[in-house]
C-alpha cells in the first residue's frame, strides 16, 4: 500500500510538471505566467493611463487582492463573472480594475479570467479513475458557460483540444505505470 501511494504521489508530481510545461510553452499565457504565478513586481508601462495614474504601491495592493480573490476564493468559477462584478467584489471602480489587470498583469480581463479557468480544467482533465469527469462537467465547474468558448480558449492556451490533452495525460500515466 505504501508503494502504491508513493507511485501515485510521483505520478501526480510528474503530471503537475507536465501541466506547468504546457503553460510555460504557451505563447498567450507566458506573460500571465510570469506575473500571476511567479509574482513578478515589474509593472508594464502604459501611456494609456497617464491621466488616471495609480501609484505603484496601490497597483500592487490591488493586484494582491485580485490574485487572492482568484486563487483562494476561486471567483473565476462564476460563469457570469464580469469586470463590473469583480470590481464591485474588490471595492474598485471598473476602470481601476481594468488598469490593474492591464498594467500589473499584462493582460485583459477576458484572458486573465480564462487563464484561471483553463488551469483548473487542465488539472481536472488529468484526473483519472473514479474522479474522472466528462469534459462538459469540467468546463461548467470551472466557470465557462459555453462549450464553444471553452474549446476555443483551451486550444488557444494549450495547443490541444481537451480530449487530446486528456489522451496525452493518460499516455504519460500509462508510460509511468509500466
């Protein structure tokens, strides 16, 4: 039993590394990964916000609150999540939230939210056995409201369809088990 648990733990660690590699290689998520996951503090300069410039400290505080809401409370799971709704949760004006996402994270609202949704979908697609769910269950649980939006975002981020991704993960599991 102990050996099985060890093998499962090693398999999960390997799958996590595979997922990280998929995200790292993805062109659209590379900038997001560096800012969201690794927490880089460098801000992207933008002439767009010269009239309504927020201080760097306030931008960082807002970014930290935003990331907490996304990572801890998983607000991205709400299918009807909008910039206005998220701004209200953070007690920010929508244009300030947009500025935080654009300058501190280097993305727009839509891609930022989809990043978290795709990340969760990828993890769930890597679960096999009794915990394995069908693709529709996974994308609805992760906050996508339509199959077409999910498939488009998933393929754009990973370079594969969800089924291709799951098959690739199963091949990895099978090769590790052998």
